[in-house]
C-alpha cells in the first residue's frame, strides 16, 4: 500500500485474526440493534412505514398478497413496487404472532432493525466497487491463509491484512453512518431504499463482469422496489451505447423490462386499476407541494406542466447529463469513476427537478457519490469529498426544515430554490472533479483495467478482483 494510504499503527494493528473474524458478525448485529434503538429514541410519529408499507404488508399477510395496491391514504397510494413487501410481510407475520401489532414504535423498531440487513449488503457492495476501482481485490483463500500465518509469526503481511480490515471498517462507516441513510430509515420509514441500492450496486458489478442479463434482472428488481430508481438505468445504457455495445444495451434493457413485467403482471391481473393508479397515473394528479424550485412557480404557466410531467423533466435531465458526462470525459470501459459519477448525477436529477422532493431522496445520489469519491485512486482526503459532504449536510438541513410539507409560501419558495440549487452545485462538482485521477489511463480503450477489471475476451465476461458473486 502506498505510504499516504497507511493508517496509524495502533489502529491498523488493533485486532488479531480471531478477533477480526468475530468482530464482523458482532458489528453487524450491533448495527441492526442500533437501527432498532434509534427508532425507539426518536419520536418520528407516523412515517411512510406506518402509513403505506405496513398496511400493505398486512393486506398480504391476511391472505390477499395481490391486492396490496388497493391501499389509499387519502389520494396517496403505495407508489413503490412490491419487492420490499416480501421481507416486510415476514416481519409483519412474526410481529402479529408475538402480539406486538398495536405497539407502533416497537413494531417499527423491529422492522427497521431487520431491514438493516439490506443496509449491510448495500455497504458490502459499495466496498467491492471501491476496492475494484482501486485495484484492491479480495485476497484468495490461499493468500488469506498465508497472510494469517505470517501474522501469527509477526510478519509484515499480517499487518497489511489488519490494516485492510480497519480500512474497510472506516469506508463502511461512510455508508452505514451516513445521515441520508438514517434520515430515510428512521425519519421517514423508507425501508425499501437500502434494498433498492443494494440491487443497483449488485447489478452494476454484474454488468462490469459481463453478466448483462443478470445485471438487468437486478436492476429490474430495483425498479419494482422503488419506482424512481429507473433513472439509474439511463447512464448505464448510455455508457454501453457510447462504447458501441448495442447488444449489451438491448440485453440490459430487455432483461430489466421483462423482470419488471414478470413481477408486476400478477398484481395487474388481480387489480389492474389499483396497480395502474399506484405505479403510473397517480403522480400526475398530485399538486406541486415543495422541496424543489418548482414551488416558486405555483400559479405560473409552468405549474400545470410540472404537475403532470415532472418525471419527464428529471428523466430527460438525467439523459442529457449522462450523455454530457460521457462526452466530457470520454473514457471507455467500466471504471468506477466513469460509472458512478453519472449514476450520482442521474440520481441527483430526481430531488433537483421533482415537483415534490423529500429529504430521503438524497440517499441515492449520496451513495453513488461516496463510491465515486472513495473509488478514486490516491488520497481519500481529496476535493471529491465535497460532494458527499454537501449531500449529507443538505440532507440534515432539509430533514430539520421539511419534516412535513408544504411549508408556508415564502419559506417554501426559498427552501425549494435553495435545495434545487444545492443539487445543481453537487452535479457541477461531479462534472468538475471527474478529471484524470492517479492511475487513470487517460481515456484509452483499455481503461477498464484501471478499475481492477479485465476486459472480456471475445464477448466473455470481464473479471474484477474481489467481485465474485457471493
């Protein structure tokens, strides 16, 4: 490891091999417990978990799994796909069996604690992406065994293994302790977000290994976990087309579309009107509420267009900016700095241009920006850190100001414009700081190798150190 990446010796050599092996599951359980306790400590009243997700899972548990889209809270339906309802229904069944049905905060704590598993999976996928970008793949079993043998003899190889363990813990903290994650889970009850992000990160990794159909399946499942995650397909398809991999782009789009259709079809057959309203048409019937610049245009000629077509605005912006990002730094291949920068840009278009933008919308761009930052070869303390810091700070401020919407007219306009401007700044930084990093190949066609990946031979799958499917 380069000297400027080394950690202080007392920290990096703190745990011996047996303790490290025990520490990982213990830390995972501690994170799940902390997630549950956080729900009990913070009085968040009713969240979307209580209003939409839990009642939908109750419908499924009581024998009507295909009628979950009959739920209405006023004019608001459950507007996300059904994938997250599968594990949630298991939690509901257990909570009902234990007689905790009427203890709202207790059942929420159990749910968030169980769903913390997906936060851990998300963080693991993010680490694999970062290590692949840095060329720091997971050591083989033989290498690990030799490293532990050296460690027992006090050799320097064991020190490197311990240092890698500590470095992974610190990088995991950038995701698991991130304010946007806790705001989404504890503040708003959006338990589906870590599951959706895990599926996207897994899909990107599989796509980089040449497993296009499996990548499309994962990305399709992400879309039917959280509908708006469809914008993340845009930069991936644009990158494939930019590299003239038309067949791969078609396979990715086709497998994702077929996955969405296969998951949704039974619900459509059972309750067509409810599914169409919940997942397609309801959005155009909702007014502009706040959280973005559009609240300042209420009553103007833009008002009606934004109300009915804001999805076209942020999807169109994601497409234009993804193409611009590829043209701006015309690398080829599947390097992390090339993939996760446009992913962060596309995800940031949603809170920037949606007619109603909630603080938990910032989790997706934060996670992609953090991978983009930490995946840069060289020092961690770099100007790229400004993007995830800006998103995290903005999320904290918006969560404090916007626990409910709409805000008073004057305040809402100021906050909405400032929030969209902040996202525009983050996008500008993603463009401006995506220059050539240490170890980059300067845009050559074999740039894929700079992320630790080996280009496929004759259309075969690319290989990335440390990226084998678990």
